[in-house]
C-alpha cells in the first residue's frame, strides 16, 4: 500500500524530523524523571520508596500507552487515512503527470491541459449507485452528490478535498505534522487517545519534577540542573496536548470536525431524502429519480422527476404469483428523492452526546482505552446513509410534511405493491 504524504516537500521534511524531536524529548524526560527524580533524589536522598514506586508505575503505564497510540496514529495516517478512491479521469491524469516528471517534461501551456471541473454527466457514472442505494445523502441543487474536480469522483457525505495530500478524505479534520499526516475518520480516535495519554504522561513528569524541585528549595539543597528543562518540556507539551484533547472531545460529543466547525453557525446542508416513487415536486421542494434518465429520456414527462411510468400488456399471459414481470423488477431499481434543506447551523449528524461518543471512540470501555479497533463510523455499508442522522433530519421532514412518507417505503412494501399491480 503506497504511503500517503503531503504533496509539499517542506511539509514532508518537517513530518520526518518531528519524530526525532519527540524521541529526544521523551528520552530526556525519562532520564530526568527515572534517573534524577526517582532514583537519585526520592530513593537515594530522601528514602521515599513508596512515592518513587507509584510515580514510576504511572509513568511507564502512560509512556507505553502514549507510544502505542502514537504508532497506531502514524501508521494509520500514512497507510490508510481514509481517502475516497480516485475517478478514472484523475487516475489517468496523475499517471500522465508522473510519466512527464520522470522524463523531465512539463506542460507549460495550461490551456492545452484537459480540465474536468464539472461533474460527470453520464447517468451511469461509476460510483453514483453508492449514493442512490441509500435513503439519504448530501446533494447539490440538481439532486446529484457533490463532485470533486481534483479527484474526478463523487464526494461522500462529510468528505472534503485536502490540498495537503491532494485527496478527498472521509470526515477530514486537519493535517497534523506531529503524527505525519491527515487526521480523518480512520485515525481520529487514535489521535485523541494519543493526545490524552500524552497529556497524562506530561502531567506525571510535571507533577513529580515540580514537587521535587519545591522540596529541594525548601530544604536549601543545591538544585538539580535537570529539573528545570524537564518541567519546561512537560509544561509545553502537556498544555498543548491537553488543549488538543479538550477540543477533540468537544468535536466528538458534537459529532463535528475542524472542517465542519468552519462557518457552522450559518452552514446549510442540502439533503436528498428518499420518498415513495411517484412523489411530485412542490413549491417547497423538488424531486429527482434515480437512475438518472439518459440524454433525451424523460421520466413521467419530466427530465428530472418521479419514477418512470411503465405499462404491462394485459393481453399477455398473467404473471406467476411469486414472480414479478421484467418491467416491474426494473421499476424496483427506481428511487425517488426529495431535495430538502436544513436551517442554518443545524447539524444533521448529531445523534446525541453518548451516541456521538460511541460512534467515534467505540462501543465499550476497552475500545475507548486501547488503540485496537477503528471507530464504528468508518463502516458505510448501511442503506440508511453514510452516517447516522438524528433529530435534525426528523425536523426537516416535519417542516416539509414528509414525516410519514420519507424513508418509510421499504423494499418489502414495494414488492407487495408491484405484485398487486401485476395481479390486476
């Protein structure tokens, strides 16, 4: 699996140097706490064996947890940060650019380069079925999903294009040079664990070293020259990681990301919500039917409306009781969506504080503590949507008088309706 790094050379060098800085800082604080504070001062000088043992146990517990979560974060952001697959046009374009770089050629004429800024107009565009097989997804005014002109592919809900790695990332949060890459839904849990354990680690170093320094001052003993640098390092990294942890936990309980927070008070989401076939557009919302009609094809007299009307020849043999006609089976593939808008500032993915927490950190306390399993939110196989939606979706449906219709027509009911039509 290829490593996904920043496209900027300076950033790549910074992310490679930072681990060396972290190793040096941890090595020094280990020497200062274990060798100078616990061994030399508490045990040899003051004979405080119990205090030294407690400090050492806590120190190495948080050190091991910090190292484990850091390695898990780094490996995830480098090898599997959760990027959206590239479209065929983007793959071809990047392949051509790579070949040009190898041969030392550059395309100086910008006008000669192919530009694929608009969405794919093909009704059978690859990846489009991933959206209309769900009951709700974020869409544009025409009912189609959002499109990334750089990746030449449809953007799933909450995916954003990162100029830092030149890829779309699921639930993109931020680029973190400390762990060497992009923090998204695959790595956010491990990143929060890392910052939390680092803050705890630094608090142990800071508390033990500052306490020993205060005792030396009170006793009038010569000050250990290693105490001050250890306190400065622990205070700096401890404060930084504590604030990162608090901010990240706030995002978790709100079911938001750094990107979601930008303009969140005025942000409006447009949702394509599944409604029964045959639902008509109104002055409050429009509808779109998938699969999209091909060029020149209309749906119920409209280029973009309700499900296609099909007729069954009554002169032919009647369908068997447990079978559907070909036209009826094809009709099952049609799905109609109402295009609805949230109010400014509403977050459709907020499913409650506890469920938001479980959605990112895991379903049990072991998942919360240890960096083994990924977040449950990385699973997008549900037919309800890419991510669970909460009360805001219900409010939007109520405002458009669609509470009893939207997402309520399961395939079983549709099969029964079609069988009744066939029998008649």
